C-alpha cells in the first residue's frame, strides 16, 4: 500500500468548497448579465466543474475507507467526461460572448471523435491504468486551444488585459495538466505520484476556475461599459453617431494634413412633421441616415448633429471626389421615397462642403455651415463647396 503523504479526500473536498463559492459568484454574474450570449454557458460549465469535484470527493471518500489500497478511481470515466464537457462549454461561451463568426462544428467534432470511441471502449473492456487521465488531458487541451484561438481573434482585442489574463490562465492550466500526466506515466506512478498529481489536479481546477470567474466578471463589466459608451455616442433614432460620438471618432483618427466636412440639411423638414406627423418625420430621418451610411462606408465619420442636420467628416482625397460624394448622396435622397402606410414622401437635401487643414475641425465646420446657408439661398436641393481653405 502506498504511503499517503497528503489526504486525497481532504484536498478534493476543500477544492469542492472553493468551487462552490466561485459557482455562487458565477451565478450572480449570470443574473446581472444574462442578456449577453455566452454567460449562461459559463454558468453551466461552473456547475459541471462543481459537480465533478463533489463526485470525485465521494469516490475518494470510499477509497479512503479502504486505506487508498486501490487507485481504480483514476479510471472512473463518467465524471471525467463531465469535466471535458464543462471545459468545452467554456469555449462555447467565449464563442458566443465574443460573437465569433466561425462555426462551432470543429470544437464539438474533435471532442466527439476523441470521447465517443473512448467511452464505447470503456463500456466493453476494462481500461488500462491512467487512460482516463490521458483522455481528460487531451480533451481539455483541445478546448483550451479553441478558447485561445477565440481570444486572439479580432473581436476580443477590445478587452485588453482581461483577454491576456484569460490566455495566461489557459496556458497555465495546460501546463499543469501536462505536468500531471507526465508524472503519472513515470515508472511506478501509482506508488509514488498519485498524491502529488491529485493535488496538482485540484490546484489546477481551482486556480483555472478562479481566474476564469474573475475574467467572466471583468468581461461582462467591460461589455457594460462598451454598451454605455455606445449609448452615449449613438443617436437612438438614426442609429449613427451623435455629436459627442462624432467628435470622439474624429479625435481618434490618425493624423492627416487635410480633410473635408460636409453638413447636410433636409429641406423643409418642419413641414413634413407638421403635415404628416413626427412618426413620418422619424422615418425620414432613419432613411436619410441609412443613405449616408451606405454611401460613405468606412471612409468617413458621419453623425446626426441636429434635428434634421447631418455632418460628414472625411480625410481629403481630392476636392472633386468629395464633391462627387456629396452630389451622389443628394441625388439618392432626391430619388428616394419614404413609404409609411398609404403615404409616399419625397424629400430633398442641401449640402455645404468645406475643405482645409484637419487640425482645425471647428473652422471647417463653420465654413461648411456657411456653404450650407449659401445652398439654401441658392434655392435648396443643391451642393455648395467652400473653395477657400480653412486655416
């Protein structure tokens, strides 16, 4: 009988108690953030890990009564499949939370190809020692690799240090799993290494769950902050930038020498509200915003900066191209028909353009505003460019 340097049951039960506290924290996190995809999968994963720890504690209690004379508990496959599923759900949660475009097919296909044949074999034949540990290590390693892949994707870059902590946690967990496996496959592992490897497994499980729970909480907190920022920077009706978001986006652009500012105003918009009602006016605003967004794409910063006024900022490619873009937008608006019930409303727009040094955006806006008033004086439904360079 091996000399038991550490009480395996005590180690496991304390791990289960620690995981219970983390599961409570995860439950609170889910209750506060269940509107986000993926958080529910993290909660289920935490509960599965907790269930796994208590099942293993029960197994070890029975073997403790036998004086740890047998180590067949190492090959109990069903609880280990529970752990494999839990780690797989962590990857699924990151996939949903980060809104990864890739399919989940490969994640579950690799797990099924690994686990199903192994489980079928275990039902028919007695497993050789440590086969289950090899299965668990391989399965969790695959899931952690998928998690790491999701975390280095473009969608995760905005989460900064939280993403780095998640990646380090995955790496450390993989290292501990491989270390445990290496110790167990040495000569006479059951006589010499089972206590320390069980301790490593418990530390790995508790450490990984602790750091991941912290990361879940931080990810949800950051997502809430992003949502609040989006609300403060976005016009709720037009679903494009408001003035605050417009100014913030311009300030975040890379420096360039010259730029253009266009100010677009819907002609006689007050008459539309008075004649057809504000619901129709709101629909016109939405249609104009969609036209601007589809015409400008990603090369411009555009916003609704007033009731019926829109501003467009673009690094200056050439004066003629900026004027062509403004004319394109104006003509699309003129040809567009806003339909609501039996009503068909057509509107026009006046546009003022100013070009100049990008370091002086306020001066550009003043010049564009003057050009807009000139367009209104010229009869509306036209484009006027301010040729004098704003300084």
